[in-house]
């Protein structure tokens, strides 16, 4: 039988994932003792989906086709133990470690979905960038942010609906766990330099609102919301397809690039400044205050900001003296045919007892993400509209602060084990 997640149980599982380590895994396994067995992976990992970034085929969808991300996620920022260019032995060990996960866990939210991406700093070991890939060093994307840049070698991203799975997988790779779901563990030849955790799902933010700094005691995070700000996101109509974000040519064709930002949220301001209609105007668009009900379930498969309205939306913002988050970013996040350019898979976090957001964005080129993020500054609207300032009446910029940024190449499964700049061994 599947265990029902009560609020107390959810808090304990979340605390275990956030804490990490062998003792947290032990506690988590105790909590999960009467859950269904974790489904096993495959004998031959080469038969799996070749694109690491392709998750949608195994994710559940709602009635509108919106994908449900795995509830528990861990971001492991890894530095390789050895200096200089990786050796063939290093490459073999990384390949075996990642294949161990494929054999141990079904590739699904019931098991484990995982991917590994590599930084520009990793390719500096070879003295050359990855061929045919737009992968610059991370940089500040506004004049009012001062982030720490993630320049480790790699980011290993683990995701599952099971808290015990992400913890066990991590311990099998970097701890003392001898097995992962009955499969002999293989250690990863690297050190976790930074460990971040996230969660996503209805009721999860509401269950955690009293555990973190920055949310007023009288704030009412809706039980139906997947995010601390009280609304849902990830509408399929505002997401690129996984095919559209693939690198088209060169040795890394079929892979993609990934930008991950860590954002601290000032939710005391968010809930004290705004009623529901004002939240809608700032998070979505100034023209949608009467159209979005509750957490936004009524909008279906898109946020209400559609390509045909983009220029009109900017004019409305100037007339209203305010501009919404989705409203301004949509201008840069559409190609000439009106299709979105990015896949965004953001999750909430309570690391260090602070309400935060981990924001992975997948796209063919990092420059595409940077253009969308710079559109979020709405510099042209600020210049022309006195009522709109850098952080005032300007979407949600008043409520988020960038703490980290990192850029990564997510190669295909075939090249995921310490690739060279030309894709070979």
C-alpha cells in the first residue's frame, strides 16, 4: 500500500532531504518502511532515452497537459578529485557510477530521474570550450544583483517523488552506502562542494510556511499552490518542447544547455504588499487580474500571456504604470513563430530555513536564457514609464534576490561521463 503523506510526515521527509547524510537517510527509510517498493531500473542503460534533459515522457500530467515535476530534488555541485584533464579511468568510473543509478532505479518519479551537466570551468581543464556549444561563464544579469558564480566541475541533479530515493542515491555515490536499491554502489570520483535541495507539489509550500524566515505569520499560502508565492507555474503552453531546446549540430547535438539560479524570496513583502489581484498583476500580467482565480488552475495550459498580445501587453503596462513578470518576459521567450524558447523546471527550497527558489532553465543556447532574463529587467519600460522602476511596479523583482548563477552543458547519455571539448574520450 502507498503511504499517505500527512503534513507532519511531509515535514519530516523534507527535513531529511535538506539535512542529508547517512543519519537522514536512515530516518527517511524508517518513515518510508510501509511504502511501496522502489521500482528497479534496467539491465542495459544504453536502451534508455538518449537525451538526459528529456523528462516529459515519464512525468504525470494534469487535465490540461501540464507536467508534474518530481516532488523531491537535490542539486549536487561536484568538483572532481583529480586535477587536470580527466583520465580514461576517471571517465570509466563516472560512467559506471551513473549507470549504477540507471540499474538501481526506474527512470520515473517513482524511481529516480537524474542528469549531469558540465561547467565552462570543467572544460577549462582541456584549455578549450565545448565545440559548437554556447556555454559562457555565468555573469550578473542585472546591475542590481551580485551573485556567487557556480564554477565547480559538474552539477548532478537528482529528482524523485521519493525522499528516500534521492538520499540513497546520493549516499551510494558520495557516502558509505554499499547498495542502491539492491544494486552494488559505485562511488563518483569527486567531492560535493555544495548541496542544495528543493521540492515542488501541491500543499508542500503551505506545509512549510511556518518553518522558514520571511513569511508573515498571518500569510495564507494556499494549500493548492505548488509555490510559496501562492500560484502554480510551469504551464505547458508557456514551455518549449524538449526537441526545440536541443543543440542542433556538432559533437553535442541532441544535448542542451542549462542555467541554474538560486533565488532568495522576500515573501514578507509579497504578502504584506499585495492582495490577490495585485499578486496576479505582478506575477502574470496587468490585464489578467479578473481572469486568474485562486492559484491559477482555471487558466489551463498557459499563463494567459499569449504571443498575439505581446506588443499590446507592453502598451497596457505603460498605461497602467506597472508590468507583470510573465508579461515582460514573454517578449524575449518566443521565436519568430511564437513558440517558447525555454523549458523551466523551478522548485522551492527551505535550505538554511530561508524561503528560496532553485530555477533550472534549459535551452539550446545560454544566450537565449540571458535574453529572457534581461527582458525581466524591463529596462526599456523603466526608461519610458516613470511609475515603473527597477524594483517597483516591475513584476516580482522587489521580492527576489539572486544568490547564485551557474551555466552547464547537459550532453546526451552517450557523452555524459566526463566529455572532452570535441565530445570524444
